[in-house]
C-alpha cells in the first residue's frame, strides 16, 4: 500500500495555520482522499470543528500538546487513520506551542515510517508578532522555524518593515528554508505544495545556532503555558461579546496569548478569534459552546466569572 503523503502545518499561536489548511483543502485536496490530525492546546477542539464543516475526516488529539505524548495518542492516531480510511494524504496541524522537531521525529518510528512519509513541513509566521515571539518564546518559536522546509508569512499587508524583519529572523534561524511572503490571495495551494523545499528528512536546529554549554531538556508546552476552556450556554450578540473580551484585556487576567472559540449567537453560532490587540467575530456554520484561552499565569476564576456573569 502506498505511504500516506504527509504535510505538517505548524506555527505559533494564532499565526493562521487553520486558515492555510482550509486553503490547501479547498485548492489541492478536493479530489483526494485526505485526513487531518488536529491538536488544540485545550479541550474545545475549535479548529477541528471548523475543518469538519468542509466535509473532511478529522482526528482530534486534545489532551494537551501532542509533543508531550508523542509515543501515545499521536502514533495511534496515525495508525488508526491509515487502517480505517486509507487516505492518500494526511495533514497534521500541531498545537501552536508544539516543538516541530519532536513531531518530525515520530516519522523515524518504524511503525509510522511504514505507512506515512513527510513531504513537507510548513511553518506559518505572523510577521507582526515575529520579533515579540522570538524574544519571549524563543525555545518553541525557533524550533518551529529551524525545522521548516517552507515558511509562509501571514499578516504582511501594510507592514513592509516588519515583513523584512521577519525575513531576517527566519534567514538567521534557518537559511535553507524557502520563504513565501506574498499575500495569500496571490499564493496558490499548488505553488505551496510544489515549492522547491520538499525534503522529507527531519532536520534539527543547527548546532552553531544553539547556545553553548550544558544541554538542558527542552521546555514542555504544558510547563510553559496554561490553558482554560470556558464552557457556556449563554447566547451572545456580537457587540456584547466584544465588550466582554475588551474587559478580559483590561482586567489583565494573566498574560493572554490567544483565545478562540465558537459560542451561541442571537442569529446562529459565532466564531471568536482573538490575539492581543486583534479580535475577529464572525458567523459560523459549526456549532459550539466554548472558548479556549491560552496564556501564562491565567486568573481562571476571573475569566470564568467574566463570561458567565449576567449582562
């Protein structure tokens, strides 16, 4: 049986991984048997719900970050998908705080090597936050870039200086990666999958790029970040939801890095996508009743109260 052609789409919190995957699915995989492994660093499975609306087979791993339990659920999920669905292609979307080097190592496991082969490791980089993430979350952010075959820039519109700064950062960390910086409206899925960097071999960060001295164990996502899933039966209108999220920012309920979810709205379901200083609320076909919040030092009681209290 032919091996599943596997594409890993990684990137830090909120970079745009799911949006890019939806683009690839629409443009490149409509006539191909394709399955997805989706890992949210939280319980609600927001991205999986959004991807299922396109009619694709999605297997969730939601017990934290897959890089923290690679020999368990992740390996079993790949084997189950292969035997149950025999897809031609497999797309893996790791958590935004996953270490890409750890995920790539799974494919050296003979159990997986017999059934799947990595064709491309794609990393999405938000140019507006690239320098900040490098400064504050370098262990995770650098690992993703260092292991990429292709780096796709997101949010490049109107920020040429930040785009060029992001290019310098990526070039320093991984001079071999191909960088795609054009607007996604102009970037075809076929071009992304056929770009020249298609090496299947896993790659570790270059030794010269690593700090000298004793090697320490890399940080685990579960130790560096915390997550809270807020379940709610409330019905929100978009403006009320905006006000509550604005209060979440003002109340400084810890350091909030990312929030996303699907909740009930007055005229259907609403999808929430939040990054510091950026909020998008839009109608959604997928049902949901939860908001996932990822950050550091989260005040869980305050966050729960904020979204459960009466208007």
